[in-house]
C-alpha cells in the first residue's frame, strides 16, 4: 500500500524541497498502519554479529534520524533498520537548505550535520517499541560543540545498548567539522575502547550489544590499514563500508554538484564497493561487513556481496525508485543464489573481493 501511494505521489514529492519531502515521507511511514512483511525466501537468511537476519537488505542510517518510523520501514520488507545518527544532546544541525537531489545523476548531497532530537528522545521511542520484533540498529554521533567527542560515544552506547540490536560508531560523516579526524588510528583506538567499555557496562553481565564501525569511502589504503587494525585489536563486531563521499566524480551533471556535503547514490557505487573489497581482504573473516553506497538494483546489491558484504544497506535509491525497490532486490538476490545452485547466499560473500579491489569485476 505505502509503495503504491509513494509511486502515485512521487511527481509531487519531487517538486518539493528535498528536506521537506523527506520529512513528509518519514511522517507518512510513521503514521501508516504497521504492516507485517511477507515472509522472506529462506535463501536470503543471514547470520551476522550474533543476530539472525530474515534477509540481508537494510535501511541505512540517515533516513529515520529520530527513530520515528522503524515499524513502518520494517513493514516495507527490510531485513533490518538502522536509525539515527543520534547525538547525546539535541542539536539543530546545519542551516537549510542542506539536502540536494541530483536527479540526472540519481544522487543526493546532504550536509545535515547530525540534526538530532538527542539521546533521551531516541531512548523513549526505542523503549516504547520493545517487544515488537525486527532488528534495529542505532547510528551514534558526536555533538558539534562537544569538548570530548569520545565521551559522547560512550554516553550513547551506555544509554542505548539495552534498547538496540546493534550500535554503529559513526566517525565518517563529512558534515561535522573535525569528526573524520577520529578515523586516525590513535584517536580511533581510544574512542573504540571507551565505547566498548560503556557497552559492556550497560550489559552488566548480560548479552552484549554488537558494536560496528562505519568508515568513509575516501580513506587511503594506509588509513584503512590503521582502522582495520584498531577494529580487529579491540574486538569490534563488524564494519559498515561506507559513508558518503566528499569527492565529486567528473560524471556528475547536475549543477548541485557544487554544493558542499556528502554525496550518496549511484555515483558512489564503484568507490564504495572497492573500499569494501579492500576492507574484506584486510579483515580476513574476523567479523562481518555491511556494504553501503549506490545500491539501486539487485545486481548492485549482489556486487556488494561478491565484494565481501554479508549484509547491505540502501537509502538514496529510494528517493528515485521508491520502496518497491526492496522487494525487487530481494527477488534478484534469491535468483542469484539459485542460479549458483546454493541454498544460501553465504557462500558468495567475498567471492570476487580480490578482483574488485584491483578495479575489476564491477
């Protein structure tokens, strides 16, 4: 129902300011009756971070920033939803306009800057839906004016670990000044250690919530080496590859390409998939990866799996193709497994990682 209504309303939505359209979409999804999704094909089931996913297709962070529409999103058929990013204290983010559609390029540029209602608003919403099922992750960020950003992540982990199925340390957003400096190996080591300690404190002897690390696509390979080394040493449960890019490919045609902020969507696909493959090769099976960036078809999702992703996430493609894309991708992935004569997609994870890292196979 929601997918059909979105298809009918899409021309009107695309005439609206991008952020206003986004808010309207989230509000509509939050207000719609929660649907029970059709059971997934068993071939799509995945295990990662100690969790059982009905399918590998997730909604990326940034769509539902304040955890308002989790159940509506799960009802669209996503195997999991990541809400946020959330900051400890409420903050408005950057001035508007701060979101731009590049229609010809099937891309989006945003410079939201972690607009957040704060951790307590997020915690209330998560607590209110406890027991409803579905896998829900929360993306963690630091306040722009914080004097101790490492402490911000610890505060968030301590408060939200009991309410989420996984947490994501996001130090790769380009829209908070200085945040990406936390990707440096020494700074990251301290941040990860403090966040994991806070997560463990929240567990109080019970089950520990998985903590993932989300990285940028703009890393050099030596920088990636350092981040993976920290993740492996500290026992991170997984990595998300990747966030938006500050690069502007020459292929971009829309005039909005001159706007500052993070670029997502189709033009991010190749670069994010290569850094995913490079990460897979360095992780050596120690933990699973989530592939993000430019997924707009079953073929693109399958390429992420071949590059090393156990799970995938998308967001920007929904702007241009609508929520029906989720079912299309799941159907295509199931067909890929059956063509390969496999009962599950698992055997295909990372199959072509070495070739993709060399710039081949995409």
